[in-house]
C-alpha cells in the first residue's frame, strides 16, 4: 500500500457565526473522513473557539501507517495535530466572528460580487468602482436632475446589492442587544417594545404601525424578530442614526466584538447630534454611500456603449450630448431623467408612457397616481437590476446617504409612494436625520 501523501484535508469549513458545522470532509483520491466538533453546537456561536476532530479512513491501496506526526493541514485552523501512523486529526480554529466576508480582497473587476454571511442571512455587495479617479455626470442640486455637471470619485468601493432587509437588520439588532450595545434598562441606549435608541437618538420607530414596521422586540424573550413573510422587505421607519449604527455594528460583527478599528463612524456620546458624526471612509468597515457614490452607481452603464435599446441614442459620455469634455473617456452613463437600469426611455411627464418605461425597473406610484405601480412596500430584488447588478436603486424606498445638506441628510432613489418624476437617477432631496418614515430605508457601501 502507498502511504497517504495528500496533506491538505479539504471541506472543513472555518466556523462562522450562525453557520452549520460540517460532518464530513471532501473526499480525496486517497481517503474519506468524518468530522466531530467541540463544543457540539447545532450552529456556530460567536466568540467561541471550536475544535474539529477529523477521523480519516484510507481508501483501498493506501495506508496511514507511515504518516508522520503533525503531517496534515486544514485551511483556516490555528493549529493542526496528529500522531504518527494515525488519521485522527485535531484542528483548532479561531473564535467565530458574528459576520464573515468573502470575495472582497483582491477584487479588480467592476461587477465582482462580495458576500457577507450574517447569522442565517447572506448579504451580497457589488464592486462598483475600481478606479482612484473617475469623472461622471452628477446632479448637484436637490430636485434638479442634470447631465452637464462633472464630479470626481476617488474611492474604490462596493455597494450592497439590495436595500437592507428586515431580516438583516434583525440579525444586527440581536447582536447589539446580546452584546449590551443597547439595554432594556438603558437611558441613552434604550431598547423596548416601542423604540430602539442610541446616544438618545431613535434608531427605529417600532411602534410606527404594523402595516409598515415589521420588526418587533419582545421584552419576554429579549430578542428582535420579523413578522413572517416580510423578511425580504426593506427595513423602513429607520432614521439616519439607525443606518449609521447598523454600519458600525455590522463592522464590529465582522471584525470581532470590541474591535472597532475599522468602523467608519466615531462612537456617539450620550447626546448624539448628527453634526458630531465624523467619517473615516478609507476604513474598510461598512458605511453609507455618499450622494456622489450613489448617483455614480445608479448611472453606471459600463465601458461599452449600449446598443439595441433607447439608451443607444440617449446615453451620456465624454463630449456626447450634454456630457462634459472632462468626463472619463470610455465610460457610458445613464441620463439623469432615466430610472436606474432603465433602457426604455426617460421621464417625460406623460403618465401612461412613464408607467410603461419605468415599470420593469422600479416600484413607484400610489393609489392616487395615474401611473401607479404599487400601493405599498415590496420585497427587494423583484424588479430588473441596473447595469452594475444593483436592485431597486430607483423606487421601493428612499435611501439614506451620508452626505449632509445643512442640518439635513440626502435621500436618493424615490419610493413606492412617489410618481415617476422622483425615480430619475439625478433626483434627490433632503430631510432631517431623525425622520423615520414608511418610505425611507437604506443600502450600504464599503471602501475596498
């Protein structure tokens, strides 16, 4: 018999918070194997060191007799040991974080997907910009979409594929509660059946009304939950402050409790005013997009001119139509009057025409609108994605941006309550950061 010489044991997944422990390795040409874990949790817990005992069985023609001490390796383990002449392997893993990333490091191509595993939830992000300087058309004034104003992006960044869902928000809130970021006995950082506060600012309005607020907190189980069937709806009734804390907490979930080095936003004090919030956007923690980043991601067509649709004759580019000469050469942009992802035409102010043009790309309108598309919130990612692969950049819910406008913060994208003119990628407006409405949510970004 041939002594086994495949050292790397495949298929033993590094523990991640909420993940399910594997019970078998990936079979090799030389051996099979079973896996048992200590502690024996049904799903991996946070901040727990797990040890896998892997028992290998040699296939016909192979033997474990002759295998040297500590011969085997397991990817991601902090230590791997085995006695000589045996296939019993002990692998010790680092403590599981509450969230885990994959696909971000080393991304070079726009459109590359990064994935965040957060408990039982999976959140995907799209690599939106891979350049340190790109000039694109930007609308600088509230309510005034334009194509003839260039702006420059200098950060490479990812954007979340969808608006933040109720289920993802609940994962983050339950982590915050279990790690005493918020408390039922708190004052500045209070959680109750009606509110979630931090720095004495309300993050979510839990008693807004069950028609729209589908997240609840139980003072008997001390946990947050989502009403059944609404897990994939965008979270609403969330303030700008709530979006900020979501980003900081999710970063800490990824990096490990107490590790806030990569958090983008400073920790607020007991009387949090939005003007005190500073941003270190070069950190690789999660954050809100700037208004410029949001419009870039909504307008982006790519580096190939569109063909076979209305964009072929309407797109904006360097010295094309109203495109500035300073726009980055070789990039193509959606006109400001289009919905994000739209290829059928822009806003004209004609109800029937705009309904037909905008319907494939965004949830918009209400029961009193002649071009009504929906009368309430919808699950994310039901309409056609835009050219980057981002869903609902126009419609469903307005999205918070970090960008300030006086004492207000910028909202982008339009919502289910609005008519077609507010779906234009160049349209935006502002509200106070403590506003919590049934038509406002957010998506998040990450600097590479």
